[in-house]
């Protein structure tokens, strides 16, 4: 059964950076397009970024382009999201998810505030 564990969240000042990680197990990580999603307080969960199976293509929501970088290490079954130039509106719980697998982790909370 798929298992996803997100980490790396925390409190950061506007303009700062965070690096989120997702440890995946229970499925063949390298065979799945992987995604980051986020859910801000009182809002719907939204897609942030995605990456193809071997990392040959990355896709981003418009608000993430130029600030966030998604990457993966298939040898370590790990997905990463590097977030730079963070804004208060980036405050949310961030989740990783494999496309076509209906399983979510517990998420990692990111708070951007001065």
C-alpha cells in the first residue's frame, strides 16, 4: 500500500526559502508522475507542481513558476520541492501525491510570516 511522508515545513519570513521532502514507499515510485499539492486555510486543495517519471519534464502552477523547483530521486524514492521567494499567500499544508494513486500523506505545514 502506498505510503507518503512529507517533511521540511516550518515558519519562514517572506522572501525566505524552504525545501520540502516526500518519502514514498509501498509502490514503484519510479513508474509514477509525482505531484505536490497544497491547501491553504479555508481553501480547496490545489496543485502546485508535477514531474515525470525520470524527471525529464516538470510542470508548475502559474504562481509557482520561477520560485519553486520540483525534483525527484528515484534511487531514494524521494520527491523534493525547493521553494524560494516565499510569500504569505504560500502559507498552506503541502502534500505529495502520485498520479493515479488515491493516497495522501499527512502533509507538512508551511507558514510564511514576519
